[in-house]
C-alpha cells in the first residue's frame, strides 16, 4: 500500500513539471507626480536655464511639483515672477532646491552641488567631456545618483536631440563670431566675411560635416563665402550638400590637402564631435603656425577636448587668445550667447521627456522601458554605465542592458 502511494506521488510530481507555474503579472505604475528642481547655474557665464515658464506651467497642470531657484532664469530673461505666476515654487535656499527627486540643470553640477543632492536622486544635465575627471564620476556614485547626460540622450530615431539643437544654434552663431573678430574694431584682419564686387571672397574651412557645419554653411552662403568642408564620413558630406542645396567644396581629411586649405583660410571652424568618448585632434600646431596673421579659429568642439592642437578653453568674458598671431575663440558654451533661444530649445526637448517619465511611473521604469533614453544614463545607483567613460577614466563599468535583462 505504501509503495503504491509513493509511486502515485512520484507520478504526480512528474506531471506537475509540465505545467507552468503562476506568477504575478508585472503591472505598470500609475502616472506619478514628479518633484523637479531647476537650480540656478553657477558655472562661469552659463546663462541658460533648463525650463521656460511655459513648460513649468504644463508640468504643474499635469500635477507635478516644480521648484525654481531664485534668479535661475534671469540671465535668459525669465524672471522669478514668470515662474511663480504659473505655480512654481521659488526656492531661496539652495539646499532645499537640491533635495528634489529630479535635478534638471544645463551645466554639470560642481562637486559641492553634488554633495547637496540627496542620495538616490536623478540628475539630468550636460556632462562636458573637456571639463570632467574621474572624481566627478566618483562623487556621483558615492551618492548613488542616476545621472543622465545631454550629450548621450538619443531619440527614437537614434539621433541626439539636445546635441543637434545646440549645434544648430552654434552653427548659426559661429559666422557672426567670425565676422566680429575679422573686423578692424576687434584688431582683426579688417576684412568682410563674404565678398563684394571686385574683392575675392573670404575663405572658410570647416572641420566636420555635421549639424554645426550645415548651419554655419547656411549662414555663410548668402554672404558669398568660399566654404570648404572636411570630414572622413562621405555620407555626411553628401548629406550636407543635399541639405543646403548649394555646391560647397568637400574633401576627406588628409594632412596635405587639409594643411593647404588651412594655410589659405581666413576662418577655421573646428566642429568634429568626439566618437566613442575620444576627441580627434586633426589640426597640428605646425598647421596653425602657417595660417595667415589675423586669421580666426573657432573650436566649437572644445567642450569635448577640441580638434585643434593649439586650442584651450576660454569663456565669454575672455573669449579669445592669440597664438602665432592667429585669433583663437574656444568658448565651450557658444549657445549661451543667445541664452533665451537656447533655453527655449532645451525646455522644448525635455518637457515631453519629463511627461513620459511620469507616464512610465518613475525614472527607473523610463530607463528600462526605452533603450533610446537608457543610452543617456552614465551612472546608475552607484555604478558607471557608460563604456566610453569607463575607458576614458579607467574605471569599472556595468552594462545597463544586462541589468534590464535581469529584471524580466
């Protein structure tokens, strides 16, 4: 009898393995109220703000809480009253501002500001390769902060919306800067940017075939500038010629051709973006030394280390220096020259993202539900999650994609 019961139990056990076990269905959290903070930027001459009053109005009407540090929008011509009128709380205590769940900045926080961020909070800001070190990453990881970088956030099509937007502004602005420093009033060469009847046109060389080059070319074409664009990606050069609808001189980067073009140039614009966390220095000091006296260099890629050997970071208060009698303009946040336009552009990109975070239920759910957003994360709960930064600073690295797989 006992033997028969044991046999029947064994048979039942074998049959049960064929049936799937029940498990709770993973449900999405309901729309969550976010607690956002917009601190005042304290970086040298950073004049942008991350949210415009109209965006704050939209977020508050959706049930979210927004605290704006007093004076945060003044440099972009947004007053405290503009924010308070739409329901934002004006913060007069910086520590209170940084105690929010999500900190939305333009420039990266200082180490002192990181200390004020509460453990486990989310930081959304620029990273700025050219200004950071391993200590910055360590400070974020110590507080287990989830940090999301402007430069890394992608859209659903694989583009970089913040990078493109700021590049459009920088590209439209660089020609104004070039004209300014070519003029006699700024001890330049005293030549017009472009050309007039009977006078040869100004020669401009652009390094990089991306968005900066496109918008710089658009701004210069109507002035009659002689433009030459260098890039090693043929598809970028082809896209550029198609996008602007005009014939521009294009070439791949080789030392002989590039050196000759730079030697004859009146303006050199460096707009090569870093790839895989590494900037490309394609213009040597010797090439710069052979440029015409009074020529102008504008290194737009200086925030990622620059692509011209003689470049070094400057600021809006002291924007230029001369080397080999060549004027160098190497300000990393060119968009701050037009702070209101740039602030509106940033706000227009992040407002929909913030609402998507609320719909997802949390920042964490947003990260693991959207790979395009996940790619913006470079630190997550005490770990560095960006491979290129790990290699750059020789630090440990965790792959967020593996963490995502472990959740399901």
